[in-house]
């Protein structure tokens, strides 16, 4: 599995308050980056979004987020 930080949008998901705004998250790929991710873990709420629920806007370079997760 490959994990990448991504910018995405969920235009048709009712649980996302700002449907038109871009969100950050972690995309999980089965093996090849040129394919659609299996799912995206939302960086805002931790929810999982299936391919039919998101629009992938950009695959980004990995930024360290460990301190933010720990609250430091």
C-alpha cells in the first residue's frame, strides 16, 4: 500500500459541511499512484471517503504531521 497526502473535495457528501471547499487528507493506494485511491482518510474529521464520494484535486509532497496529531 502507498499513502500520500492529498487535496480533495466531496461535492455530493451530506456529512461534509463545506462541500465546495478543498480538504486535506491521506489517500490510500493499493499499489499504483496513477490509479484512483482505494479511499481517502479525511484530515479534518478522520472519516473514510470511497472513490465515488471524492474528487481528487492534487497529490502533494508528504509534510510531517506527527506533532499536530500529538497536539504539540
